[in-house]
């Protein structure tokens, strides 16, 4: 994050605009809405800008900018002239006095940016790109405008009037947040939107009377194979309301960034032969935090019920009497194969697909080899990279043809996706050659030959 977003309170605060043209006018309109007292320094000034200055009881000084002006008298300064040299001069003078300064359309000479704004006062949403693309900010604002009802401002105002009473009734901040979230999901919101404030007051009074300490709950959420856009809507909603996020190494950073910012995040590893927290410890963590009344999101890569030990975890929750929800995710088999352009089934090549774990036990994969040697079947191996050479050898030894196509998909669906294609006879030798690293999915079957026609990603 290259900029730190803040909201400034500028009511009755003196702010300086250097420049008297249309650019300066646009900035003055925003400052006036925020209640600032606007001062302008410029050789000439547009009539509509002068009206704003007079309306907010500011001052217009008809003069070029001079570094001798006492800038420390202002909360912030905006350089809005059409002369770059003057704008730079304003920036340097403000930097010397450590005054917040913005040079319009000149990011290197800005100490703050003016974002695109959605005004639902007292609710204000701002979108900024660190000055790199103002047009993109405005486009995003347009998209959000349609999804944020005008009544949200009324709801924010209503909430502010009840904030003290709610805080007095519910002292714990985590419990208080849950109260407000539940309230916003109730009929109260529509009552406020429709100006039925008496009914809204009755509903919140009733909710406070009936309030009980919330019970903990665990959300077992599949995060998918890596691309954040493959998350389900329900997964995203629960990720953003959880108090605690317990996640493993297959959860990509972009997905983790979508979780609630102030949630406690606990990494539990789950790399091969290197579990930072063993499974029993993870189970205990889920029960422990839920017992504290927390909403816990157990975030797993792929789908929690496909080689994800999700069943073991909810057995533990059931035994402890902890409420839970399970949210399926796109498993690596379907996600990675799709991004690699390899259909798992095809009428001409594979009428069945089989998911297997290639995890080694005592140095050897234990699989029903005779059942796997079938021409019109696709095999998908999770965690099979380490034992790949032995797996290929066993399949060949049990009758599978050595030239059966095989694909390795490393870090599938992410920007780092890498796909290597070979055969049962030579694919193991390509792991080192192409520097294939975990997590890697292995697909064995004639469908792999379709990749040349169907690939659309790397």
C-alpha cells in the first residue's frame, strides 16, 4: 500500500488554494462541502470560485504565490495553477513547513491525493490510485454508485445517534460489531431507508433488550486453487465477517487480503512433512476460539472435503458441540485443469475421472494400481510431486502404456501457473528440468493431448 487513506475533518479549518481557474474551482467545491474556510491566492479568479470563497467566509488575495506567505496558518494547501513551476514552488514551500499539499495532476509533488468520492454523508467512500489513473478511479466510483443506495447515509446517521447507547449496553467491541452486523441484515435498514424512524427506533430498542452474548461458530471455507475471483460469494461474505482466520499455505496472499482487515490471522502451515501446527493442534484451535464466542474461518486451499481433512475437523467440532458451516470451494482438479485447457472428461477420451492422493506412506504410494490402468479414464493426483517417479513406474508395471500423456500444473490459476506436458515414461525427468515446485497437480490421461487446442492460460 503506497498511500495511507485518511478522512480529514476540515469544518471551519482554513485551507489554501493557489490558483483561480476552473481546476481550482473544482477543488474548492469539495473543500466547501467539507465545511472548510477557503482562501485563494491568484492573480485572477473566476466568478464562481470567488462566490465559494465569500460563502465560506474565506479570503481572496489577488497576487502571485510567494514562498513568504505564512503557510503554517493552513491545514492543507492545494496547488491548482496551470503553471508547473508555480505548483512545484508551492509544494517545496509546504514541505519546508510540513504542511499537507496536493499539486493537481502532479503526483510526485503531492503529499496527499484527492480521491474520487461517493458522497452519502455522513457516509463517504473514496477511491484512489495514488495518482496513477484518475480516470480508473472515476470509473470504479461509477460502478459503486449503483450499488450503494442513497439511504446508506441515513443509516449511518441513525447508527451514530444510537452508538453511545449500544456501547453502554454491549461493552465488548467484538460483540458490539456482531450486534451492528446483525442489525444491518434485519428489516431495520429498510425502515431507515424509508424514513420510518419511529419503527427503526423500536426495532433497535427491542434488539438491545433481547441481546445475548453470541455463541462461537466455525466456518470451514474452501478458498479454491488460488485465483481470488474463483471464490464463492458465500466464502467471501464469511471471510469478511470472521473474527479469526486460521489458514494454511495453499491460501494465496490475494485471497488472504480479502479477509476482514482486523481479524486475527493464524498460520497453520500444512506443507509436506512440515506442519507448523499439527492436525490435532488445529482442531484444538478451532474449538478454543469458538468457545470464546469467536466466529472462526478455517480457510483451506481448494475444497475442504477433497484431501483437505475437513471431515476430521468438523468431527472434532461436532464432538465439542460447536456450531459450524461448510462452504465448498473449487477443488484444484477442476480449477487447475480448466486453467490449463485440459478437460477432465471428454466423450472421445475419458468417461470417468478419479481423484487420488499421491502422498507417500513409508516411502511408497499406496494406490489400487490395477483399478487405475484403464484407457478411457482420467487420473488426477494431488500431492504427487515427490512420489511421481514411483507412481509412473507402478502404472507402467501394471499395464499402462508408457506414452500415456501426463500434465503437471504448478501453482495453477495463479499468475505463476506453469504447465509441463510429457508421458508416463518421461514426465518425472521434467520436474527438475522445468523447476516444477509444489503445489503441483498431476493429470494422467488422453485428455491431456487436448491442451494444444484448448489452452487459454499459461
